[in-house]
C-alpha cells in the first residue's frame, strides 16, 4: 500500500484558455514566471494531445502546446505545494493573463 | 565565383521611375550543421562558448527591443526569441545532451529544437505557422551566431531591395529604411509590393522570376520601372543611358507638378474629380503634394497589421481625426475593414480557407465579428463631428448585407449621439467589386449615396483571374468586354437615379483606363497619388464629348486590344504622342 507523503502531493486541474492570443510568448512567459515561484514539478498538456506533456517552467515547452483560445489544458503538479501551484496557475489562465 | 557581366532581367512594371543604386539582398540563408564528435576536453569549451553566445544574443535583443514600439509585431517576435534564449530548461537540456552524447552543440541545438517542433500538434490557423516561423528564425539566429556569422538589417546607404518575395508586414517596416526601389522575383502589377512602391513614389519591378538567386550581394543595379527591367552590373554605356532617362523622367515629373494648380477639366470643361487612394496616414503628404481633390479611398487595414491585439476605438478615432483635420475641407472617404485575401493580420485568428478571396473577408468578416465592425463604425461616427466623412462598405454582394449594415449603423449613431456627440451627415457608399453587386446595382441604389467601383477585384472576380499570380497575369484585362459591360451597367443605373459613381481601382490611374471611365460617365477617379498629375495632364488634353461618343463603340469591341487601340486613337487625335510614347503604347 503506497501512501503519499505530505511532501509529495499530486494535484491536477483543467482550464480553458480564454485570452485572444492563446499560449503565445507573452502569456507563456507569464505562466512560467508564476510557476517558478512554486517548488513543485509542473507539467502541462493540452486535451487531445496527451503525448505532448511539457514542463510548465519552460516557455519553449509551453509554446509547443499550440494552446489557442478555447482549447482546454490540464495543469499537473507534484511536490510540496502541488495544490497551491495548480490553483494559482489555473486562476492565471482563467483571468486571460490580464490582457485587454 | 564573381560574375561581373552585365545582365538584364525582365519582369513586370510595378511602379514607374528609374533608379540606380546598390542592391540589398533579403535572403534567408540556411546554415548547414554537420555532426561532429567532441573530445572530452572540447566539451567544456563548447558549452562555455554556447553560454557566452546566448548571453550576448540576449543583450543584443534587449537593445533592439528598446527601439521598438510594443504594438509592432517585431516586438513580439523579439520577445519570443528572448524567451527562448532565457528558457533555463531548454538551455539545460542542450547542455546535458552535449555532455552526454559528446557532439557539437549546434548539432544538439538543432536536434532539441526539432524535437520541440515535432511535438507541436498541427492545428488550423496561423498560430502554428507563426510558431514554426519563429522557431526557424530563432534557429537561424542562434546557429549563425554560434558560427560567428551575424547579419544586420540596418543599411547605411541608399539601396534597391532585392528579394524573392516581400510580405506586407515586412514592407511596412522598410518604409523607414533607405530603400529607393524594389526588385522582387514574385508578384504582379496589383500585388501589395507594387501598390506600396507606387504610393511611396519609387520604382519597382516584380515578377523577375529568379533574379534574387543570381545577383551578388552589393551589386550595382538599375531599376527601369517604366519598361519593367532590372540590369545588374551595367556597363558604362548602359549607365550613361539610364542616368539620362532618369533625368528626363524627373524633369517630366517636375513639369507635371506645374499642373498641380491647374484646373482638372477636359477641353470642353467637364470637371473630373481626381482623388487619392491612401493606405497609411504617412501618405497624406503626397495627397497635398499632388494636388488631389480629396482622399477617395482611405484603406484602414494598416490599423490591423503588424500587431497581435485589435485596434481600440480610440486608436481608430485618433487616426480619422488626424486625417480629417489635415484634409479639411477636402472630402474624405473611409473604407471599412477589408481584411482577407492577400492582406495579412496577426490578430484575428480566422481559420485558413481554401480560397480566401471567396471567403470570410471584408464586410462578411465584419458582420460575423460585429464587435470589430462596431468599434470602427463608432470611431467614424464620432469623427464625423469634426468634418465631412463618407464611408464605403467593401465586398457587398447582396441587399441583405446592406440591411444589416443599416441596422448596425443606426444603432451606432444613436449610441454615439446619446453620448453627447453631434454625429454629422455621413454619406454611405457601396463598393462595387463583385459581379453580383454590379448586376444588382439598381437594387443597391436604394442604400447608397454613391458607388465606388473597385476595379481590381471586380476584374478578378469577373474574369476569374487571381491577382498576384504571375502565371496568369496576362489574363487580367481591365479592358475585357465583360468588364466594360458591367461598368456600363453600373454607371447607367446610377445616373438614372443621379447617384455619383467613383472608381478607386488601379484602372483609374491608368491613362487609357481613365479615358474609358470618363467616357462611360465616371467623373470621380481615385488613384495612387503617383499617377494623379499624369492623369490630370491627359484629362486636360481631351474632349469629353469625344470620349463619350467612343464609349459606345468600345462596348462593341470583341477584345481588350480593340478597346485599347480606339482609346489610343483619341490621344493621337489630340496630338498627345508624347503620352503614347511615354506609356509605351505604340
């Protein structure tokens, strides 16, 4: 029986991309900046393209998701602050990265 | 292997004039990366070199960023490059693999990048294409830097730009550089490169096929924008001939400028309104310089080009205000967004279509994405308080569209009025550029204060010939009987209801075209400012009565050639041989 240690939380949540640009450079860079504040290992993939799981702290990786407006992405985290990190990032995406 | 021989390339005239200057090649050089095995001691210096180069590139890019406006698409592209360079995960992967596989770092770099690309899902739209382009640019940039080859885009002297093709966004950037001519492999007489060169007043030749591959960097070139030729490495004799031609041409242009103050009337005193087509606010100076009697077509697509977000109402308004105040009291005709086809936008993610000419563009796009449309309409309504504006709606093909527009327009005016702005009387015009609109001109008259015939597109759609396609450029015939028939139909219907007809396509700026149109009863011609004085010169030499009489005979001609010959005859009768010679009509 494996029991998850508190230090090793796993959490995931999906969110729909709402901003006009989708995951172009600026939003990706903002995402990475936010993700870098957390110690957990962050993985992101787009629903329908599960083969391409990218490191959420890599701009290059996020861009290869080609996550356009209205696409759905899944944010996964493993680590101490897994839940907090995912929730924070989901909120960021949902807010449309505060673009006009 | 240097080739100093004089070579002549023949293409298509895109913009008149002569220029002699060195060329600047715009080519993407694909670097060749070969796999090399590294020895243990080399690995460390390889990784070190990589880090140094990246940090240097980072520094360079940041400097360039400071000089750009954040709305410029180049700004976004450079941000991308920076983000990639600063991506620690990407960088670490390259370093790790180099150390593990003991191979040269540029090879590993290409592998890792290609790996990223292969993981991208191919999806609809320009998003994927843009990313591919960005990755490819990034790759070029880094590899060239790693190999010690850097290239800059700044030129320190006047040059003729040579390229395989020029995208609209690239051409917008080059206005500010020292370009005095274009020599492009692809394109046709009505492609955007041609239109831009004409509006900027420098010679351009397109359709040169493979010239860009043959010409050497920095070669001396002669552009002959009157005959559509480019000469590489001209001999002394050729040079002297062309310096002469250039001088004579410039004298002719100067003589024409004397015409600026003269009346725009035929010999029998029929007034012809000669207006300017303007695509960027910067062109406003040429409007005054050429003595145009107004702006007959203000293209608003530039507001949507070279940026990722959509222009705000305020941005629209500021532009219209600036134009109006500058033009007052001359008339100002704005065409609403005509995006699609060969016009590019990065901000609207419209799915790629099989044929965007027949697809979701112009008024169709505006009626589907209403917010975009009402933003523009609101700005126009507000600007109308400052002066006289007229609006032209592009690509109208049925009456339903006009009904929808009417409803939206009334809503917008009410809204704006209720915000305390005195909305002026705005004339609304229908752009006749589809065969359908020409054929139902009588019905569209119920909705139009004027018609504006867009001959470029009308000819394309009627003759089923695509603009910008070199292989069939010869089929694009403005004087085709089918086109004449439609033109006549529109004018006759409009005159019946005393509604003015404008023509704003390239035909209006062509001497024979202008004569034909005037003969048919079109007294408002709007053209690229560069043609204006020449057309005025011709207008002043002919009698409307003669043109009118001949217009009937023209309709009976079987083909374009017959039409052109009859029109040429008029010029001959008026002893305007110099014009015939100058236009190479003999």
